[in-house]
C-alpha cells in the first residue's frame, strides 16, 4: 500500500451507523489506514467539501437527497477548486442503470453493501488514480505554460529582429546612403571640371563604383526593411515576384484575385509585414532547394481571412525534410504567423510544394502601413538617386 502509507482522509455519506461501522471494520481488516468522518445530510456534505479529502464513500439513499446528487455537488466543487476527489457509491439497493449513470457522471466505482470484500482495493485504486490524474494535469499545465513561454519568447525575438532590421536600414539610409550620395556629387563635380582625359576616366570609373555601392545599399536596405510595403501588400508581392523571376530565371506568377481589385487592403497592424516575409522566405526556399521551373504566388481575401499561397512545381518535400532538427525556416514561418493570430499550412507531393499563410482579419483593422515597424518619419530611398 505504498500509495496510502499515510492515513487517507475518508468522508462517508451514510445515514446508518451500523453500515458505517461495517465498512470501517472491512477497511481495518484489510490494513488500510483511514481517518473517516460520517455525515448524513446535504448541509453537512456542503460544509465538509471545504476540507481536503482523499476519497468520498456515499450511500445511494440519503436524507433529502441521493448519492447521485452528492456526486454532482462534488463535481461542481472540484470544478471550482480544480481538485478532483474520487467518489465511490456504496449501496444496499442499486440497480444496474443507476450504477451505469453514476460511472458515466464521474464515479470511481460502485459496490454493494452485502459484498464489501473489495472496498479497500477499490479505495486504494481510486486514490491512486486520482493522484495520477492530478500529477498528469499538473504536468500538462506545466507543459502548456512552458510552451506558452517559448511561444512568447519566439514572438519577442521575431519582433526584436524586425525592429533591429528597421534600425539598421535607417542607419544605412541616413549614414551610408547620405555619404555615398554626397560622394557621387563630388566625383561628378570633379569629372565635369577635370581638364585631363585620364582624370575624367578615373572619375567616371569611381562614379560607376559608387553607383554600384548605392544600388547594393538599396538592395540591402530593401531586404532589411521592405519600403515597398508603403505602396500596399499587392504591389509589394508583385514587385517581389518580378524580382524573383529576373534574379533566378524561375517563372513566378502573381495572382491578386479579389485582393488586387480592393487595393489598398485595410489590414491590421503587422499583417502586411508577416505576409511579405512569409512570401520572401518561401521564395528563398524555392530558389535554394525546390529545383522548380515555375512558382505561383496567390493572394486572396475571402470570408474575412487573408490567404497567401505560394506553390511550386519542384521536387517536393519528404518527411525527412520536414523533420530536420535545424529546419528553422519553417519553424520561423509558424512563429511569425502566430504573432498576428495566423497559421501556416505546408503540404508537399512528389511534384511540388504548397505553403499557405492564413490570417483572420479583425473588424478593427487599421491601415496596412502599421504592419511595418519602421519609423513613419524615415526619409524616402528616392533621395539616394539624385544623380
């Protein structure tokens, strides 16, 4: 009896003192140590529920109520304080239907008063089962709390990354971009005033180098902070699809559907950036791993749910690809989607992979520019191309 090494606290709902004494005698002969209290009325039972009990034994016929009524009261009290106490129905007259109803409503066991040989084992089993259930519930709560903390940490890290990207983009725009643009002015001034052809050629070469540096800085800044989102999500995805096709040679078709007709979309804060980054990550994976010749980016808004689908005709993903320990790209997509209450579905066959981002839109959606963590006072990148 390792589970009841200490005396178990037993509450006995029984209006017959001899029947109570008989039950206690059976427990004593079995060696089961209990601290028992006998009560009879509903009021006594309600008051006793405020105390901690390991098990409740109940007769079926009680003054003013039944054992099933007592079971319902016990379940209601357990729902309030979160601690479930096992309930065993013991009666001299109990039909099969009543026993089945009691078990269906949460009773741990039922016994007949003329056969109490298994009373002690039934109590031990009920107490063990209740303790195991409480331990499992506590473990589940701890696991859920741990998962929630991890989810919040992942969301915080993702938000921090986006914020840091925006800050770096501002630094590149303000410092590097400004300096390169000023240098370009100076070199052009030198080229126009140089009398020697050799100096003019060197100035032209330097201007070309600076122009390439400006273009590279713009490309880096665009990757860090998609300023194209200021023109709307549809325009940003169209631009991304076009750039992807030019860069990789993979045919990339954008389908805006109803979303294109309703531009600009009024999206909640964060949604445009999440959709943009999800498409960016998906297209990057296609170019690296899919071996595809065609990609379709489909944006739609139906039933208050924004859906972004990226599908390719590549080699597809196998279970081993999805189970990779370091497949952080896919995990990042799930975490990013959860920051705006969305989710990601990934499916793959022998010929192609489809990624779908779904985001329910709230009625209080605001302008889509709110989705970008950048400072709205940032200068436009067009200042880089003064020459």
